[in-house]
C-alpha cells in the first residue's frame, strides 16, 4: 500500500483536527459538552460556499465562516449564562435553529463548488509543483492553530478561562466574570469548528446541509483517543493529542472501510468507540472491585469460619 | 473601613414563609480591624460573609467599603478588593492548574485579563519569594498541579492568594474547620502573621470560641440572623470561653422566654 492511499485520510484527519481542537476547548478546558458543534460545522461550510458562489474571494469567505461560527457559539453561551438554560440543552437548541439558518444561507440543501475558485484551487495554482500539497497545507495550518491555541491558553485571559472550567467559584473570587469566560470560550470553539467546516466544504467540493450530523461525536472521539495516546499533562500535549486523535480516527475509519465495513455503519462504530472510551474507567473500577471481593471471600472462608467454629 | 447598614436577607424555604438569614444587621469594622464571628449553625455567619462578598443580592440595606457603596456591585467586581478563603480547601484553588498558575491568577486580582503571557520570569521570582514565606517548601513545587497538594497546603496557598495583593477586606469563612488540628494551628498562625504584616481588615467566621477570643480585636456573636453580642477592648480581653458560652445561653434563653410570652398572649 502506498502512502498516496492514506494521504487522503491524513488530510481529513488534520482538517477535522481543527474541529477537534474546538471541541477540546469546550469539553476539556471549559468542562462543557457543547452540541452547537453539529450546527456550527455545516454553518461554516454553508457561509463559505454561499460566499464563494456569489463571487467572494475564498480567503474572505473562510474568515466569514469563522466569524459566523463564533456568533453561533455566542448564542449558546448567552442561552446558558444569561437565560440559565442547561448547557446540553442550550447547545441542542442552537444546533436545531442553525439547521434552518444553514438552509437559508445556502438557499438549497447542497452547493457544489466544483468549478468555483476555492482556497485549494488557488493553492494549487500558486504551488503547482509541490507533491502532497493539500496534506502539507493542512498539516501546517492545523499545527499553527494548535500552537496559537496553546499560546492563548497560557495568557492571563486563557488561564482565567481554564480556571473557569476547573473551579468557577475560585476564579470569580479573584475578580473574573465567569459568564463572560464561558461565552468567549464557546465563541472561540465554534469559530474553530466553523473554520474546519469551511475548509472541508472547499476540500470536498461541496457544502451540504447534512454535513454536520455526528460532528460532535467525531470531535469527542478525537479528543478521547488523543488523551489515550498522549497523557495530557500539559496544554501542549493535550492539544497535540486532540489533533493526533482526529488523524487516528480517520485512519481507523479508512482501515475499517477497507476491511469491508459498510460506510453507513460508521456512526454506530464511532458511537460505540466513544462509549467505550468514556466508560472504560468505570468498568475498570467495577472489575477491580469484583476481583478484590472474590479474593476477600476466599480469604474469609478461612479467616472467619475459624472464629465462628471456636465460639460454637 | 467596612460599614454594613440594615442588611436583610431571606431565602425562599420549602413552605410559604421564607427563611430569614439576616435581620437588620449593622456592623462597622474600622480599617485594620480583625473581627471574629461566632454563632450556632444557621445563625447567619456565612450568609453575612457571602452578602459582603456579593454572592447573592441582599433584600435591604447596604454594604460600604472605604466609603464606596458596593451593595449592587456583582461578585467578580467586588473581588477586586475583597480576598476570600472558603471552608472547603478545594474551593479556593484550581486543581488541574499548577501552583504557579494559581498564584499568577491571584496576582492579577481585579485586573483586566488580556492576551499577554501569564507567567513571566519576573513574576515567577516574586511568587517564589512569597511562597517561601509560607515555610511549606511549595516554592520548589511551582509546576505541580494543585490537585496533588494536601488540604492544608491548598488552604495555605488559598490564604496567600487571598492576601498577596493586599485587599481592602479579607473574608475567612471557617477556613480551618475542615483541617486536622495540627494543620489548622499552622494555618491560623499563617493567618495572624499575614493579617498583621499587611494590616488587613478582616472578618473571620469560626466555630471555635477560643480562636474567636484569642485572635483579632473584636468578637461578634450572631443568633437567628442578628448580631447579639459585640465585644472588644478590655472587656473582651477579660472574657473567657466560659463567659462567652454563658452569654450565648443567656441570649438564647431570653429569646425562648420572649417566644413563650408571645404564645401566652
């Protein structure tokens, strides 16, 4: 098997890795399971595609997608902090609303970008003689965003955001508006998710209203796989893990498909993967406790029976 | 100076009548004064501290700090000039972040948090100096996540974080109640040292009557949302735990008597 065959999976892994970095920010840093992602990912695709079709420069369209994603995150943040709607529900509400918004933006369910000028056509025009150009582009972009995120999380603002996810009482008692931090975190996260969506749409050559379904689970799977591979002792390692997790997830899918898995079964596989990873610690403790109790019972057969016999 | 005027607060209870937690509380704490607060469970001690910190809005009255009315200021804005140590040692620090990061966040108390690098070499030096004053060896564990420290170490850290920027007011809410006696002594010693060094205006809630009399310069007793005793100076100096207990029984007894008379009416 040549490298060329898996390079597509690597590219996908890296571009979805940008989305995974966004999910890392909410899920791990803010401790907030944000389902907005399933709406903000196609939102990014929709905004970018609609703008490109109407003649906007691809870079501008991509940046507009990022801003739109941030706006979507702000909506979830406001629902959660100001209107006190539970976090999960706030995300679901925004996601549901975004489905209509995305269709409005696109005007139909699918926008093909085949004969349009996109970031990738421009890229190939400029650097025509580089092999694996897309892969190189995604690698550099994903790493750049990862490093920027690392730097952000070690600023005063970023540390306050991490503390908000860790212990809101504490950081509030140090003068930080934790509500503002949650809103800012959701903005940033969904901005990255929408950016990822905009890149995916241009990369695959179309935006589709249904392209967001299951995005959050893929993001969670990436973050969780990443944690399994690289222990997240530092921010640097944690974000690297999220990126690597996204790539490994794509490679796993690639091999699963090659081994004859039906593409329609992918989502259940992903769901099972996430369930397995999330429940592993619990199952491990239950199992260890069972083993310990069985050993105790054997020991008691000797230890306690003897005492009972003496008294009788 | 902290001035509390006619402060009232009731919490909705299960029934029709809300639970009255603070009832027309008046208290003046001069700058640099250290007030200890005692009272039985549900007397309103923690509610008073939380009301001053701005955890919830109060129903009536006002809180003034150094002449400024802070009654309607949200909690995070007041935090710029109020340091707090909670009863739960886990509540005052971020467990997943390092000792250094926690201290830097406290260093920036009340400041706008921008996009400059949080930890600089200069700041690290200052933090190491401050930590070494605790005498716990934490200055060598700057990069340890706080979650790996003991409750006592975390409480010492919280105390340092609450005092290092010299806040106008320090609130201590039974901050040694969850610690073992030895560690509690150590934290109390550090508390007295830091308060004295910085001349901090302090309110300390405690269940320990001996601590209440021995520490600080003023002792107040709360009962059913009211301040029922306020002693300082020579009168306080002559007081024993026994006297305090008797006072407490007498006040409670009077109240019982009042209730009985009301019912008989």
